[in-house]
């Protein structure tokens, strides 16, 4: 159908550099299972090499400076704890430390290690080793806006999401044949990227995207309820703004003084999502909803 409608063109590969149009959802799959860096690389290495130690139930609390190379500090020490009340342990690398704790955990550990905005660290009594004001700032993300329709079929994910017999049958089918409803992506089998209409008032004042082939929003089609308020609808379109966060970073991560009183191996963080704090966010959200209902 998308081949016949120029407004919704079919795109076989939205990762080709030309993302506009509707595509099948891309997945990383190894055999019948979802593949990740952990399953594809880490676990095979752990099982086949004798120079890897994997510590479970251990949380890194900070990096420890081990020296300097001229004026550049070197961090080869890692402090960790098994629980909020347990002893702190330290390990030291002979070559280098690779910090990979996710989009939130990585800057959090850097801040706790004295790498970050000096004024914020000083307020919490953390010695600043590297004054880097951008640590914990400007992470780009985008909000989701669900739009629901009622489908005229029960062949959706709703019965499975509710649990019970439908979920039991789907699990049996999957573990027996590695096929069935649970072998799919689950949330959505299709992904689409679109731009606002050329006559959009937002585009009249400048394009918030990076160029004419860049999308303004992302659309995921889910045959399931994903509503935050409506009970058990059948078809959901997930509209996610793409371009506006490029101009308006959404996440600001800051260590909180209140969290220092918590029995935790490391202070928690407060996160300001900055959702809908820009007129661009409103215009893009309103514009793509309006265009989909036309």
C-alpha cells in the first residue's frame, strides 16, 4: 500500500542514510534470540577466555586517579561495592579503564570521580579533578505521544499482554518452535520516519532538522495497547519527535545533595527531562499529529 501512496513511501532500509518512509522494524537477532553486545561478544569471551573476570552484584562507585601524564590526569583505579553497606573495594588496571555504564550511569560515575562541572561538584564536597562543565548535560532523547484506535480484530498483542492462557500458549509456541507472536519485535513490526508538511508554520521560521532528508518525527505502528490512560485499545501509533531535541537537549543530569543522605554506594541523580519546554517541541508534536489525521 505504501508503494501507491507518495505521502507514505516504502523504504526498505531506514539505516541507509535516507530514513524517510515506512520500513520493517530492524532487529539484531542471532538465531532465534535477540542479540546484544553482551550475548554476541561478552558471554562468548567469558566462556572461552581465562583472562576475563565478571563480577556480579557489584556497583562501581567512582574512578580513582592513579597519576598524571604531564598535565593530564590518569584514571586506572576503579572503586566498587557489593551493596550500600558493604566494604569498598579497589582494582587497578595495568593499561587502561574502559567506562561503559550507559547514558545515565557513565556521566554519573564521572561526576562522582571528580570529572564534571566544578561548581556543582564543590557544592557536594566532591574534589574536582577535571573541570568539565558538559559532563551530565545535553543528552538527546525524544518524548513518545501514543495515539489509539480500536481494531476490529482480536488478533493483537492485548490478550498476551494481559497474561493468562494467551501468554502461556505464545510462550509454548516460542520455546517449542522459536516462532510465533513472541518471535517478533513485540512492540512494533514497522517503523516510519516523516517530515512536517512543507506548509507547516514551524518550517516558515526555519527547519529544526539537520536537512531536507532528515525526519521531524518517528512513527511506530503497534497492534497493541500502549496507552498511558486509555484502557486496552487495539492499535497504537507511537509518535516520537526526532528533530527538536537536536536544538533543545532534553536531559540534564545533576547529583543531588539530598541523595548524599541515602544509604547508597553512590549519590543518586536528579534528571530534568525538559520535555515540552520549547515551542519547537510543541509545534513538532502538534504538527505531526495534525498531519497524520488529515
